[in-house]
């Protein structure tokens, strides 16, 4: 049995202020000397960057669709090991989950799997007494979801606050915070959401500090901590990757820097446990791959924003192409797929794949059920995995002669490329759901 004080920060809908409140709480509690474990429901990569900045710890995702409900508590306990408090930021509205799958992967589902109290963040900017009906509805919808308090966001004045508090007096849900509209805590967005921390640098630090200050002023931190401590013990064991003992650790280069910010912390942990020496490099600045590179992982991010700079780094593009031609394992997801194409928006890329990529007006977004079409450095044919797509780009053609995945839902199609040691696809997957992926990749690094 393991007990970690914990809160889930949820909202009736997107745009209510979850990220501001969750990040502000993380930073405010960390400033008080607590070791705070940050988590995010769903596949989002950007919010965990702000969480990490607020806490000094790696932001981790909890996704019941990608990893399965049975892994949510173990992954949570792995991330929260040794911490005084865990704050879990929800996704979308409290009860919004995977399309057509009921509660699966919703914030409510994760809260139940963690037996964690929920704090509901409500955008009160255009209501007064109606807030009580809204909170009552969310609190009573599912008796297994314990809404332990509400934080009122975007409150306009003292009078507005008074009206809201009076309305909520009879709801049975205590008001644990009131936040006024403050422009400096807004974080800039673009085509796929918030601008990542790695691109904003000092501005991101200032934004997190402003969130913490606003939360410190407007929230009852002692009451929130008491609520977190009311969460009971979890019977699950913390997740841990199986360790492979090897006399030599193969160097696996992992793309990082501002252009490639999307990755799950568990991927690096799985590669390391499988016998790899993981070395991060920045394709915007480094002109060569790390010394001794035996395999390459290029995850998600925003190469479309940095296409000119990536293209200008011709020595590295050439090194990546040479590594791929040698048959070494190369795993590329989404942004990595674009980087391996001949060109992106007219800018030369690595030329590993006979395909071109371009920005599109259309957003491709959603969970996917997938099966490996053939053998690759990541999986044997027939391996089933769940993934997530999130991009505003198009690759033409969308699949090679040997596709990476056959997508089973919501629409059947093939997608991605497998050639020699390359596995390139739009699909983001979470390797903790299929630990054999990392072991297979590292083993191929040894034998290729």
C-alpha cells in the first residue's frame, strides 16, 4: 500500500484555467519546500514542460487509453515516489474522454483510478448564481468522483465574488480559491496549443512565477493540502522498467532542443533499462550526432516552426541520412517523420524518406488503435498498440511500400514508413504500454 497526498485539477471545459491553476499550485507548494510531483492526464506534451519548470521534477502523463487503466496508478506512483504532494492536471472537461469510449481516459476516470479528490476550476467570468447549478451538476453526475472543492477563475470584482460565494453556500462544495483575471499569467498559443517552455525560456519562467503568485494570493493552500492528504492509500506497486544487464551500453541519440520537445520520460527510462546510454542532442545546433551513436530517436515537436534552421544544419542532416543508410535503428514520431522527409515546406530535410511534408489548415487529432503491418526495429508484425495523432501537417505519400502501422480505428488505413532500420510514423505511442518496444530497439542497436 502506498499513500501520496494528491489532487486532480479539473474543469467543466477546456479554457477554464486548469493549466494556470495546476501549474500555479505546483509552483506555490514547491516554493514552500514541498517535493511536488507533477502529472498531466492525457497525451499532452506541452503542459508537462510548464509543470517541470514549476516543480523541478519531470512532468509525467497519465493516459488510460495509451497505457491502459491498469498502468495509471503504477505510473503515478513511479513519478510520485518520495514526494510530499502530487498535483494532476486534467484534460478537456472533467467527464470528456476518448470519443465513443465512455469515461475511458477522461479526467474523471483517472481521478477514480487514483482515488484522488478533484478540485473543479470554473470560469466564472459570465455568470453569478448559475455557478451553483453548474457545480452541483458536476459534483452529482458520478458519485464515485469526489469533488472536494472549487476554484473560481476570472472573477471580475469583489461584488462578483460575493455573489458567487453566496450561490455556492448551499452546494456543499467549498470554495478553495478565487482568482481574478490577470493578463500576465496568460501563455501564448499557436496552431497546436501553448508555446512550449523550451521556446520561451525566461518568459516561461516569468509566466510560471506569475501563476504561482496569483494562486498564492487567491487560494487557500492549507485547505488544498488538507484535501490532498485526505486521499487514501493505493494498493498498486510503482511501475519500473525491467533492467537488462549488458557489458556494453549502446549509445542511443535522442533529439531534443526547441524543435523536438515532445517525449515521455518513461521512454528514456525504458531505453536506459534495456541497456542504452541515452544522449540528447539538439538538431538546431549540433552539427554531428553524439559520439558512437548506434541508434536514433526523433520524437515530436515543432520542426515546421524551425524548418529553415533545421535545413541550414546540413552537416547533421547528412549524418542522420548516413546513419539511416547504414541500417542502424531510427525511430521517428510525427515531428521526427517530417525531419526524415526530403523536404518540409520547401526546405530540404534529411532525405531519408522519399516523401515531402507541408503545413496544412486541417488539424488531425485523436486516439488511434494500430497494428504493426510488418516487422520493424520497434515491433514484430501483428503487435497491437494504441497511439495518438496531433498535427497540422501532411506527408505525401502518407505511407511507404512497407507501412509502419495499420490503423484500425476510427478509420482503417495504413500509415508511416518502414525501410531498413527506420520506423517513421505520425503516431505517438507510449512505450510503457509495450515495454518490448524499447528492448527490441536497443537489441537492434547491438546487432545492426
